[in-house]
């Protein structure tokens, strides 16, 4: 799902690539010794076209789902992001944190309320959202990446005016307005701070909190923030980690290499529906606004980011620009 490089030669596959190139530092000696030295060298060589293709390019990665809550997958994600930086790419991480927000609200005796999939965010809930997303979760991800050899810096949309937001208003089937509080949509992105951090070899980690013209904070969907950041900074790729395999056809087979026109047809005939629609809308917006490709990636797979970028097999759905 990255560059369509020549197929791997006999004896070299995606699992071996992951083992040697990306997870070799914590694989067992038995695993490593089972692969001949020549095959190890071949696996490394097969990664070169991808590294060359994407050197100097920016990859915006939305981090969420199981990849964010499973300790083993957390470590895999951090290793993936650090490796991207070390081989000359510019990863930018945008994270969610719904489960952590819910846990914090429960501890305060406050029950979360959702309308049309959006969290109703009154002033008290917004305080919790800022505390959890901009504080606890953001700093945990920064620490995770740094412990695996990276140089991560945490941001929220308030920092350097990164994310300017406006209040989102939902509408009922009868076209009546529904107020869901301090839930926002992106009005504009100022990429200056992200660009500076990239150029200084830092890894930006962004919490999806925006600020309005009046200084009011807004809780914004992390997929939307990731997509808009990717558009504004001219990213090579947008990657949305999720808890599904990707876009499936009616027989449950993974679809990939899709054009925007093909995606529109799949939506029209009902193949793409339900919870996948918002992610698809975000991915489509990105490729229609300058991002070279969007990926909906199965974050439940070990080293999903690297497997999607650096192997032909991939672990998700690619939508071409």
C-alpha cells in the first residue's frame, strides 16, 4: 500500500520484513536465526525503494483505537514512528482519546452523552476533555515515542494558534438545529509550528482541541483534525488507524487502490456505510485537496504503519489522489 515496488522475491515476505527491518531489536534470537543472512540482506534491500520514494515526505498519522490502548501495539506504534523519522520522513501524529475521556468522566460521576455519534460537551465536560487530551494522553504519547528513541513534542490546537475552530451544530431529520455544546469543526489550520518542529527533527504530537475567535475551546474529531492538517501542510499521506481491516466489499474482502470515483460508487450502492462513512469522507477530502494518498489502516495489526507503507501487501485500504 505504499509504493508499488517489484514483488518480493522468493523467501522474502511482509512478515519477514517486519521481523528484521522493524522489530528485529526485540525479536527472539530463535526468530532471527531462522532467517538466512542472505534473506536478511534481501529484506533490507527491498525496503530501499519505499524509503527512497518517501524520503523527506510528511506522513500525518491519526493514532487511535486498539493501537492506542493495547500496550504491545503502543510500543509497535512508537517504534514505527521513530523509524520513519530516522529514515528521513516527517511523521506528524494526531491522536484521539475517547475511552480515556469516558474513564475520567465516570470517575467524576458524570455520564457521557452522544448525539449522532458526537459527544455532547458542556463546559464541565470540556474541562475534562482538555485535561485528558491536552494533558494526560498527549504527554503519554510523547513519553512513549521518546522512550523508543524519538524526539516528540506535544501540542494542542491552542498552541501557536494551530487550530482555529467554530462551533458545530448538528441537524435532525426535520432540519432542526441541535446544540451539542463545545464541539467544533476546523475553521483553519496554521501549520507554522508543525513545520518548524519537522525541520528541527522533532515529531509533533497534536491533541484535537481547537480555539474559537472568542477564546472558547472546542473538542474536535481527531480524524477531521488529521485530515485538515494533512491538507494544509501538503502531506504525502494521511493514515487513519482504526479497529477495522479497512473498506470491505459485500463478500468481506478488503478493497484497496481505490480512486475517489470508485469510493463514491461504493457509498452510493451501500457497500460503504455506517461508521466507516466519516473516515471515508475525511480520507476523500484529503486526496481531493492535495494529499497524494489516504490510508485507512488496521491498527490492530502489529507494526501496521510500517507494513502499510513499506510492503506490497499492506494492512488496510488505500485511496489514491
